[in-house]
C-alpha cells in the first residue's frame, strides 16, 4: 500500500521535471521515405489547460523522432473545436525548430467538438497540393493523427470512411474522456494498431514508439521499450508479444498467464458510481476481463459472478450463469454504467446474503470450493462497511480489495482479508491498473490443494464412493499395523523391566 502514501517532495520534483524530458521518444530519428503527416488536435472547451499542454508536448516529442524535410516527412497541424484552424500546413516549414515554435504558440479555441468537420477539412484542404501535400501520382503516404478528449458533436463515421477511401491512414488517440466508439469509427484498420487510449505518460510514449516504429521500420524489440513479459517478436513497423511454452498471452497482449486450473467461486463487486466516469468504467471492464483470462472458467472449474454497485446494487450475472470465459467476457462488456453514489456496505451485504448462495450458482460448502470476493472501488463509501466486511470473512469468503485514484486505504484494509499486504492492491489511476494483475493472479490462482488441479467430484457418485472407501480402508489397515507394532514394543519393554527387578 505504499502507493497510497505519496511524498509531496517527490510529486513536486515530478511536476517540475521538463515536459520534453518526460515525453522524449528514445532512439535515432526516423530515416525513411517521404511522408505527409497531419496532426488533428482537439482544442474544445472540455480540454483543460493542463491536458492541452499534454497534447502540445506530445506533438513536440513526436516531431523530435521524425526526419523532417521537404523531401522526407512533411508535417502539418490543425486544431478544431466548433471550427477548424490551420496551425501550419504541410508546406509551411522544413525545419523542426519552426514547427515546435508554432506548436508552442498554439492558443486553444475552447468551443465545441466538431471532429467530423475537422476530418473533412483534413481530407479536402490539409492534404491538398495547394497546402503542401505531394500529388497523388507521387504515391507519398498520407497519415492523419487525430488526438481528442471527448465525444464528437457531429458524425465522424461517414467522413472518416471517405478520408480512408482517399488513401489517408488515420490514427485515433483518445485522451481522458474520449469516446471509444468514436475512435474506432474514425481509425483505419486494423483497429488494434490505430486506436489508442491515453491515460498516462507511459501510454503516450507507447503510442509514440509504435507510431515511429511503423513509419521508420525500427526493430522495436531491440529498442527495449516493448513491455513484453516473455518474448518480443518484431514485424515490419511494429511488434507483438509472445509467451513461453505453458503460458497464455493476457488481454493486455504483453503479460503471460500461467494459472489455468484454479477451482474457485469468484464474485466481483465493481464500483459504478459517478466518480468513476464512463471512460474509466470501460477500462474497469477491460481489467475484469483480464482477470477472467487467467482463470479456468467452467461449471466444474472457476465460476464467476459480477455485481455492480452505486447508490443501489445490481447483480449483472450470478455465479451459475456462464460456463466459459468467452461468455463471461462478453457479458462483462455488455454491462451498462450505473453512476450515482457509492454504497459499498450495501454491496458487501448483497454479496454475503445473495451472491454466494446455491440459488445464485455457488457450490455447496461441503465441496470446500474456495469462495473469493473482489471489491473494486475508486473512492470512499457513503455507508458503513465494517459490519458486512467482517461478516463476509466470518462466512469464510476470502476478500480482496482493489483501489484506484481516491480510494481510501483504511476502507480497503477493512474490506480485505489478512494479511492486508496480500489482499489489498492500489493503482493511482485507471490507465495503469494492469500492473496489479500479477499480484491478483498469484493470490486468486491457488497453487496447492483443491485449486492445484484436483478434480471436483460429487461424493454421491458410485465410483467416487468406491475410491473413497478404498483409500479409507487402506489407511485403517496401515494404522492397525502400526498399533500392533507399537503394542509389541511395549510388551518387550515391560518384559525387560520385569527381568531387571
């Protein structure tokens, strides 16, 4: 839980660190063929000054990794809100320093969010020969990078399709509150290589590295910034991660999962209060599915149930509903965000009284299947949690608490089983939650006993009874032999004592 205790001096040093240093993309500048590159920057009123500064420095960091010049990469920048403004066209500057100066002088428009209008401007104006783009017959690639923080107020799918049909490759980068559906509607296929959600500087840098890798043909594995847990495999302009034999690639496409045989009844309590925000709730659902990826979900293996809570509690699906990981993950993605308050105590009561009942799909206590509850929250509860947090553990439920952002350490420890160090996890923001997966995997996936691959069987089945009786009779026979040997030794000892007398 050290992550909850942040040194003010450390925070000050991080804040004072030059933005350019934080956002530099390592490696030599890109030396590739000619390219026409246009950045389309959201400067609507929803973009706060600090966030606009993030995008500004993101542009500067990318520029410093490109081989800029009239015969190499030409760069143009436009910003938009309710209107579109050309910051500088493709043919304006041939020196990186001039481009950086113009970017630093940017003044946000601070109006609406007409992303579709901006794409139409890029297609018809920014990529025109008059603005400095190379003519179509020159076959110079045209790339647009759209950076936005919210939901467009106009339609984007149709105009983006037109732009792509004209040969413009579109990258969609979402910051903070960006709408995932809109990003996917704008971007070129394959979407997993052209859609990025930016929640932290690490993710911004990751996009910069992959973007440069695609443009420059770098060996990103050799760069050492790929983040693959086991193996990095280079492909032209990009890379993918692979796992060692016996492991599976997780949903984050970087981590490798080894646990596939834990038998658990697992109920997840997910905070759907208004403080989470819709975009972060999507990240929470993705995080839940990453947990599902390392479980052996089946009626005989691990059963998963999901409960969402805010001012009220709603069972999204009980333990007994889905029998495969794919079904669980699909159901998680379909969950709708509740918003409103944070009644964590009410959610714990619901879990204890209902979620682990046999009517909801939990297996009978006689089978000794571990019951695990995982509470995910981003803030302080508005009701008391002490009674039902204690009751859950009294009922034999192993409790885990995952806190994000403004989660309260005291409450997380109160929810979690002992020792807290093994049952409490914390992340400062939603975008960096994936680092918690290793801890959860090691805790939830049992390595011994019933969770280590022991097949659960009904004690009422004839074959199981025969097997049980055979083992029991064998143990009794061995015990009888040991008792006989012990009796014989006692008799010998008594005889020796009588002789001595």
